[in-house]
C-alpha cells in the first residue's frame, strides 16, 4: 500500500469525526428551546389560574356582600315586668327546741326515728318511772295519815265548841291550833304527792311542737341526768328567711307596708337557677346595721314540700311593684360602650342602625348605663327602643352603621349563634320575665 492509499484510508475517519460535534450543539439548542417553551406555558397557566382564583374570590366576596352578614335577632316586646328587691339570706326556723331530761334515771325507750316528723304531744323518750312511783306511794300514805289526823282534830274541836261552857277556853284554843297544824301537814303531803306525779310525767318525754327531729343523741339504756340533751325538734312548716336590704331601699318597703299591702317573696338557690318556695314579708327589724348600712327583713314561707332547711343560704326576692307595657329585649342584645349602652337595630331594608338606649336602672343603682333591670336573659329598656323593633342578639363582629345583614334561622348549621335559640327568647318573656332589683 502506497502513501496515497494510506492517506485515503485515514482521511475518512477525520471527516466523520466532525459531524458529531456539530450534532451535539443542535441537540443542546433544541433542549433549551423546549425548556423555554415549557417554562413559558407553565408561567402562563400559573398566572391564568391565579387570576381566575382572584376573580372567583372577588365574585364570592361580592356575593357575600350582596347577601349580607348573618346575624341572629329578636323582637322587642311590651311586657308586664315585676320589680324586685333581692338579697342573700339565711333560712331560720320559727321554733327550735332542744329537748332535755327533767329527771334522772335510765332511758328505757327511744320512741322516734331519726329525721322523723313528729307532732306536738308525740312520745319521744321514756325514763324508768319506778323510782318515782315508789315516792308517790310514800307521799300518798303520809297524806292519808295526816288527813285522818286532821279529820279527827276537827271532830274534837266541834265537840269542844258544843260543850264550851264545861271545857276551859285554853283547851278549845289548843285543839283549834292542832287542827291548823294538821291542815298544814296535809298541804305539805299534797305538795309531795303532786311533785311525785310531776316527776312521773317527766319520765314520759313528749314533743313540745310539731316539727322534724334530728339525729339521735342518746341511746336506750343510758343513765341520763337532769338537763341531759335528748333530741332537737325543729319546726319546718312554716319557716322563715332573714335577709338584708340596703337602707336606701327601706322607704319603698315601708311605703307598701303602710298601705297595708302584702309583699310577696320568693326563695331561690344560690345561682338563681331554681325557685325553691313562695312566701310573703313577715317583719322588719327595728335597728339598722351601722357597719353594713342594711336592715334585716324576715319573710315567712309555708314550706309545704320542705324545700328550705334551717341555716340554708338562699337568694330572696321581694316583689315591690309591677311595670306594665315595659319594653323588653334579651340581655345579649345590649352592648356596653365606654359611656353609653347601645343596640344594633335591623331596619326594614335589612341594614343596621346603631342606636343608643337607656336600660332601666337597677333599684338603688344611679348608673343608667349599666346592664339594667333584668330577669334572667331579659332586660327592660327605659328609652331608645320601641316594642316591635328588631335587634341583633348574636353576630356583632362585623356590624357597623349601615351594614347589610341576613337573619339566620336559630339553630341552623353555620348560624351566627352557633345553634343557640335567641329569636324565640321573648316568647316566654311576656309571661315569665320579671326583672329583679339587686341589693347591693
């Protein structure tokens, strides 16, 4: 093989090595172009989706704005509202007797059950009467003996008087003195007999009043001494409650009493959630407590079901007056500002009007911007609102003057009240809502 042949043989590989270099550059070009196109499409899709999301959110917001803020409402009602004085009091029994033994001896019988209701005259305990029966027999014998001596002395005196011309006067006078002596002996013996009979009666211990006995303090077979406590009997029906009223409220109570009006009272448990009993005012104390500025008042309750127990703490309300056609709304509707109270009124076009109101002040309270005279969930409005107007009771967060609202159904899913029924709260208020005047 010559040199030319070698050259011709070697040249083709050199020519073939150039195209791979040029083909790699083209591939890189096309890869970059494809990446650029994919990025541009992705960016377009991303921004297009974002714009659609914003548009949808704007549409939802616009729709929500057109629909209005969901709220729960109630209608102000005209109702007869009762005005009360209220205070914390203690239940006190009208009569409580600590029964004690009046003679000593063995306790042979306990006739009551613990906690039993007993009536006046019922047997409670019995002490062994035999020692006192023996004493009675002795005293009765002495009485019979001295009575016979007295009868004989009187007969002798009568004979002396019939034959006084033959009998010295001294003898007659001596016999008369003997008669008086025997009469004294008879009286002494009679006293001893009566004492023995009384001791026998004391052996039978009966209830001095109708009431409920407490827990047993002594057991059968115990040797009791005089003045040993046997049982405590407490009168349960009727029963009284003593509570304090501020001195500023006393004139209102006296005005009713001077007009011969019977003031009704109600006893509630500590949180005013349950009414325990109904009663009436019984009496006022005759002295004011200078350290607290209050006066004690006693109310009496029939306590037929024995809801009240002595030394129990209860809340007492004393009815003073009844206001007719008072404007009543739920307490939740009244918003307390820095200086004024206000409510959100829903107008006919479902827009909000923020209106200042004056709640009825509590008795003894000079602040008219306080929550006001109320009963449970209801409050009386003195001015600023009329019966029949609709007020918001729940969903205040986004409300302001002129806000468009939508009234949600109470208890509906997603309602502003979270399922709490406030729209119908006034249905029972017209018959049951009775605001109380809190005693300070």
